[in-house]
């Protein structure tokens, strides 16, 4: 409960206490009690009306573009929650990173400036380190493997987030990470010669790149376009959707056609905010979040390919690695596996994923 809400509650309680004392005094001193009943009824109605106008406001911040499937899903969730609660709960969405990057959103959630936020792997990992495990380069190979791993990992992450004071409302695949660069890059050696933009809050990712000998330059997401344009950085790691939505591909006009790792997203609410939602609304709210999650997944299906197709029509060049170059990338991380995992990832979770994938691949005949 915020300080303002607490003051309102105390103020209302004092008024209600005064009203009860006043009513008692009148009932004692007035012989004709009936004439007070209409007055008290009017006062009670007015108090109830004032209480109904005091809606709970939930502010949810997102770094994703408003016109993306993520933005659409959030707006639908806001509308559903307001409808379910009869307007007693208002949801305000801050799109396009206007509330800051993931670290800013998390900090603002903790101090109550916003009550919810959307997060990708690295943002979730700031609360539950296990989330970063799915982004070990070349560990997960395709969409089917990613869906299998996410289904297995989700209850673990839900519990871990709850232990840290957060409620996970929805999970979604967020596409695949590709390398976008100003000049064509096809080999790991060429990446070492480039300056790679990395959000400053993603310390684990920076450590991973340093372990591999890459030059990671901390750049806030809203400043990425400026950093590319000024020459501060030469390349970025991004999903096609974000590269298109933020127009990064206009400068980083070369995309290496190699899926490096999958990305996932999550909508979180602070536990204290969730507990303020009346119990009668909580399950309907979760049901609405699941519907938004399903709708988002449907909207994201094949979206990487659609975004790539759209960007190529505006000049993006696809750099296709040869079989030997693809093998060089995979060997880069195989040979440095222990170093990479130690630098950023939760080893037990990575090992669990590896075991699950081995079983899944054997069943799929891979």
C-alpha cells in the first residue's frame, strides 16, 4: 500500500469513526430517532460512492514498441482487467522504454513507482538467475526444443520469482537472437574486431563476451541507434522484431543468418500489488493473462521471418555463413563452454536443460 493510499485509508477511517460517535451521541440525546435515518442513509450512500471512485491504479512499463505484438497484448490485458473489475482497477501501460530499460523498470517496481513490467531473459535473470540459462549460445537449436525447455523451466522460475516478491503473469517466446552489424560479419574472429553493444544492466552478458575476447560496450537500449550512428558501436545482438521496431537495422544493415540463442519474455507484477487486488478478481485476472499469453504466442509465430522479410525490403542484407563458418561458431562456444557458463550462467540449470534436451532429441529422433 502506498503512502498516499495509507493516508486516504486513515483519513476515511477517522471520518467513519467520527460519524459513528456522532450517530451514537444523536441517538442518545434525540428522542425522535427516526428523523436522523434519512440523513444517515444519504451520508452512507455518499461514502460508498466516494469509495468506488477510488480505483487501484496499476502501472506496467515495457521496453517493447507499442505497435509490436507485445504492446498489443499488454493493451488487451489492461482492457480485460479493467472490464473484469468493473473499472475499480485501472491499468496504465508505458510502452517504448519511456520508463527506462529493464534495470530502471525493476528499480521502479521495487520502490513502487510502477507496479509491473515486461522483461526479457537478462531482465528476469536479475531476479531469477536461472532464466539466463536458455540463452547459452547454440544450446537450444529450434522452436520445438525451446518450447520444451520453457515448459520445463517455467514452474521453477515462477517459484523463484515469487520468493523474490514478484508474480509472473505471462510468459512468451520472444524470437531468436541474431547478430546485426554495420559491416558484414561471418566469423567469430570478425566479431572480436568489432565493438558490440550490450545494455549496461546485462553484466552477466558482458562477462560472457569478455571471457570470449569480445569488446562489449555498455549502451542503453534507447541510445542504441545513436551509438550505432556515431560509430560508438559496430554491432548488436537482437531479435529481428526489436531490430525492426527500433529501426536499428537502418544502420546495422547486415544480419548474420545464424540463430545464436532464443529469447523469452515475461510480464511481472510486484507481489505487494498482486496482494492488493481483491481475491475475487485474482483468478479471472490470471485467466485473462493466460489468454493474452496465448494471443501473443500466436502473433509471434513466424514473426521473426516476417520482420526479416520487411527489413530486407528496406535494404537489410542477409549474410549466410558457409557450413565451415557455422561450425566455427559452434566450436567457439563448445571449446569455451566452461568459461562461458562460469561467467554468466547457473550451471545446475544449464545441466538440467542439457539432460532434458538429450532425452527430447532421442525421442524426436535427432
